[in-house]
């Protein structure tokens, strides 16, 4: 089974069940909320709605909807750190990202990666697992995601040239007497 060309838009659903809060809030009703509503004069929500209406926001929503539908029948082998796609292909995270990007080359890699990490960590909810199995799954997926993030950060640091300096090193050069253990000036970005 291959990845569908484009996932159909969800009609009034978020995830597997329930209303689509974004869709419901995006309508004109949100403008007609009473003044004592949490939605009235809320800069955070106004910014969120503005972003959602932007081309960037629309693309992000599309990516998430398509990926959610792609993963609807996928499974995890958390011990082996593999996603098991509906066609039974077992791929690690990087291979899964490449699989999605092959079918959807206009999807930003970082958004695909972030969505897959979120799904591994919080979105995969197998039926018929005992509480002990769910606890083990949580432990394995948390370590998987943490290891991936740690390795990605280490990889970014290694890509620096020998002439580049990180923020901590720059502070050491500028303020040598003020840096060191226990000093609040020395921080990593």
C-alpha cells in the first residue's frame, strides 16, 4: 500500500474523534464572541488565527492533516525504533522522513520530522495494550525521541567550522574572569 496522493480534508474531526477546534474557531463565530469570553481580545489567539490564515499556517495544517492520515494505520516497534507502515515496511525515523518526502517533496523536512517525533512520543495509541505495555511503550518512545533530539543537536554542533565559535566560547574570550562553574554569565544557546 502506497502513501495516498493527498489525504481528504477532515470534516469536523480532530485526531480520530471529536470536533476540529481550529476549524470551529476559524469561522466568523469567533468574531461574535461575547466580551467576557476567553477568545475576546486575546493576543495569543489573534496571533494564532492570523498565522493559521497565512500561507505558512495553511501549509503546516495541510502537512499535519496528511501525515495524521498516513499514520492512522501505522504501528511502532519501539524496541527496534521502527515505524511499521500499513504496507508492512519497517523503517527507522530517517527512512520514514525520506518516504514521506519522496511522495510529498514540497513538505518541509523539519515539519515532517517534528510531526513524526510527536506521533512517536504522544500520537501512537495502540488498542488492546495492558497498562504495563503502555508504560513500557511510553518509556521506550520517550528515550527514542530524547536520543534523536540529542543526536540532532550534536550533529548540528559538529557541522561548525574550526573558525566558528559558540556563544559560551565567545563569552570566555570577552569576559575570562567572569565565566566558569557557578557563574550565571556562561550559558549555552
